[in-house]
C-alpha cells in the first residue's frame, strides 16, 4: 500500500497538461460508473464582511477504484484580506479498503478541473477554427481558462478585461511567452462582438455579457456564477443562444445564469440542449452549424474533482 501523500499547489501547477486533463474528463463523463450525489451547498453569515460565505461538500466515488470529497469555502470579499475567495482541501480515498491515499490542494485542483471542463465543452460547442478569445475576469481562473481553451482550439489572439486594469495587464505579462498574443482592454464592448469565444469567470450579480453585442457563430463560456442571485449573462444572451450545462443536476438549480431565466419564463428546462454526460457519450450533439451561438454554463461537478485527483495522484506516484 502506498503511503499517504500531500499534493500541493506547486506540484499541480507544474504538472498540468490541459490536453491530458481534458481527455480524462471526457472519458469519465462518458463512463456511467462514477457516482456523484448532489453536493452540499450551505451559505452562512459573515458579519465581518456583510456578505455570506459558502461551504461546499462535493463527494464522488467509482466503486472498486477510488473515492473522494472536496471541502471548500467560498468567501467573495476575501480580497480585503489579501486572500483568495476559494479555500479548501480534497481528500482522496481507496474505494476498496477505505484508506486515505492523498490530500490535495483544493483551490489549485478546482481551477484546473474547471478550466479543463470549459475546454472540454468548447471542443463540442465552439467552432473548430475559433482563433480569438475574450476573457472576462482576472481571478485565479482566468489564466487557466485561457490556457485550457487554447489547448483545444487554435487561439491566436486573447483579450482580457477586469475591473482592475492593472490586474489584466499583469496577466498579459504573465502569459507573454505563450503561443498567442494577449492584450488588456478597458471595456468589454470594444472586443465582445469580434471574438470567437467569450469566457467569463466573475462573481457579478449584474450581467457583464449583453446579448445585444453577440454575433452569429460565437461560443459563450459562463464559469463564475455559482449562486442563484449571481449571473454573468443577460436574458438576451440566453434567448440568442443554444444553451448547454455541465450537468443538469447542478446547472438547473445553482446558478442565476440558468435559474433566473427559468423563473422569468425566458428559458424552459426542455430548451437546454445537453449536458457534458450527453455530449461526451455522443447521445446528443453540440454545435450544429457555423452560425449558431452556443452558451455553456458550468457550476462544477464532483466527477471533475475525482477525475483531477486521480490524474494528479498518479502523476505524483510516477514522479516520486
């Protein structure tokens, strides 16, 4: 039996190959053997910041192989403490004997698997010739989403917008040696109509992606909104687009990007064309033509965490 290992941020950052992680996710989303209960989602008051924090518990297991649970807190106002919004750990088990195999840094694991899930969706939903990307948001997910999208599409030009322009500029500097050019912009409107892919990872309650600016053939990747009162895209975006979700289980209940249009009658559950399980198992189709506007909403799924934990655990064992 291998000893318990701890897999930290540095290892995850150094050993992520997005093409590999995307492929692992595709394999597991097409596999019916992974069992994923509905995640626990508990909001609790945070008097110091006057904004609720959230505790998330996300279990998953593959009988006879492995199991795990992610324990995460989300505190949206942590920037005032110079801390990340997401903190937590992933506990990885042997599903046969119940022994603990690894403890992984949940923040790094989460951003990597989230970005890989968006790239997986993009491989079905964006145009194959998509060569430009607008990244909305400058948090930890932004660099990973850019790299992940670029791993499945021939991205040549990237534009990044954030409320803090200096942060956007810093990300441009960080990614200056990548295969694409990246430019910070001061308004979303100056590029949103021109790019092939729009990826957004913010905690905004007021939509930043306005459907009036969308053009035929674009793909919209919505990652940030994880609560029913937050949304990144407006109703016109939903009306113009063909909507997909990572899973029906979470997508229909957790994010305002889907929940609010459902409540307002803008969207019906039957309008949602497919989730990642259906796309990866080829039971439903993704993009149908070059002019279709596709919209993908991700809220995260414990299958993604278990897949990533397995991926990094085996890399760790192989390299140590």
